[in-house]
């Protein structure tokens, strides 16, 4: 298996293609975007990820990685396409379906197809397999099929691609064995083999577990605000218990997995997924809670301006997918609030971004939505001198609040019903 075709050159596909290429495979990366194809063939990257630029440059420079807009024949086909939500909260399998259909003419006896995209249980057996068998080749006899979901975090993708354990679900034992042979060439974590349905469920449960636990933290934070209790102090002491790990509270849940994948389970068993639905609703409501709190802080200000710090869904990345900050900005603007936004990482925003100095100039409220490292370096006195009113709302509990209060700021921290929110 020396020839690999990776379909989808996004946050997962491009790092995976590059790692395979630097491990001796001849890799064709396929993407529908001509911009992405041209960028990769020039040794560049179109997403922000530490170390990826160097890896892509090495992979293309060696001749082992090239990009195109259409697939070609290969020993292995890896499907790394997005599976977003439809408007009615169902898995949109359009990209996966189109990619699968595109490789059917390229299949030959012995081909291995691996689905990396997070998908509802039954996707490989009920969607992928029938499409592949349009080639006249039988899955499990002539060609092979496996599901190997990614388990990486933006900002740490390259490290976690190699270090993390992997779960590989095979349509049959031979499919699982062949997939393990590929991943074992670069994965240093333990590789576990199972069936495709189990692997699909494992990935959804991993992300649902995190979503439910974040919802508990967010709901507890809201309760603490109402009761005049500091959530961050509660969290610190509760986590001294050996079997408690209360998560961080925040303005909501974003990213391509945690805020999306639980809905795939709800889609399959709506009446039996009560906790999952409640957790999704709780986390989806957090942007409204943030805006409600911000509006209270702005009461009495004439034509208020809010300086928003951060648009990405998490710190130190450019990833905007499902970011709660997007919802916060939209809700503020719907209230007629003037909003200025700064983010040092995002390059393709849906809202206009401005330099940090322009963002805070004349603002009545500094609203921190993303915990980028750069914001730790802000000087409260300098920021305060540029603002019309010294008011800070830290939804991530990131800043040194004592210094901001000393600079004359009225400080509010999400979850801190009594005092500032330090841990």
C-alpha cells in the first residue's frame, strides 16, 4: 500500500496527507477548491496549525505529496470530508457521498477505503458500502472498508495524530487489519481494532461525553451567578475530589466535533437521548446568557460600543467552526449595539476585524470571548485610557482580574457571582 489518495484537505486531511507523505507514501491530496490545490502544490497551507507549514513544505518538496481536484487510482483512499449539520440538526453526508462516488471509477481489486469523517453509526455499512459496490467490486471480498475517526485537537493536530491511540473499525477482519497496517506506519499510540459500527459510535460518544460535561459546568456557572457564589472557586475545590473533574465554563461550545456530533445520536434515537439533547440546549444557550449579562453591564450608556476580543472557538487557533463568539456578535448587533472585533489568528472572518487599538478605542465594554495567549499581554491602564468606560467581561476567566480592578475597571467574570473569577 504505497499509493494513497486523501479526499479533503482541511484540518484533518492535509495533516494526514502530509504525515503519510513524509513516511514514504506517494500521496495525492484531493480538494474541490482550486485555491487549496494551488496553495498545497506550492508548499503552502491554507489553515493555521503549528508545524504544518514545515511538514507540507517537506512533503511536497520530496515529491511524495501533490494536490489535485479529482481523485486517481490508488491502493488506499481516505475520506476526510466535513459532516456538518443540516438546518434540522441532522448529519449532512453530502460531502462524504460525493467523495465516495468520485472514487468509484478509481477502485481496483484490493483497494482499501477508509472513512475518517465523523459519521452516524451505520454510515459505512448503509451508505459507503452500496456506493462502492457500484464499481462491481464486493466490499469484504474484492475491496476493503474501514472507519478510523480522528481524535485530534486544533493547535495540537500533528502531535496527536502520532501520539494518540487510534480505534479502527473494519467492515470485516481483513479490512481492519489492512487499515492498521497503514496507520501503524506513523501512529505511536496503541491501535485498537473493532467493527465499523462500534468505531462510529466510539467517536460520537467521546465528543458527547465532553459536551455533556461542559454543559454541567456551564449550568453550574449560571447557578453560581444567581446564588452569588464564585463558580471558579467551587470548581477548584470540587476538583480536589479524586473522582470529580468539573470542566471549564465558557460562552458556549464550538469546533467541528463537540458542538455537532451529539446531534448525530439525537437523530438516530431522539426520545432516548434526553440528556444529550438537554446538554446541547444548555451549551447553545450560553451565547444568549453572555449577551444578556453584557446588556446589563451596558445599562445607562448612550449608544454603547462593545470591543470583542476573539472570534475563534478556542484559544490560539484560527478555527471559526461553530464558534459561540459568532453567535454572541450576531446577537449583540441584533440588539443595536456597535461591535468592534479583534482576533489575531482568524484570517477569513464573517465579520470585519480591526486592529486591537481600533477595537478598544471609545469602547464601553471589553468582552473577551476567546482565550488567545496574546490577550494576557494587554495592559489594563493602556486599554482603559482608550476606552470610554472601563468595564471588562471575561467569559473565559483568562485575565489577571486584580490588575484590571486596580486600573479602575468594573470586572465581571462568567460564573463569578461573588468576586472575580480567579482559580
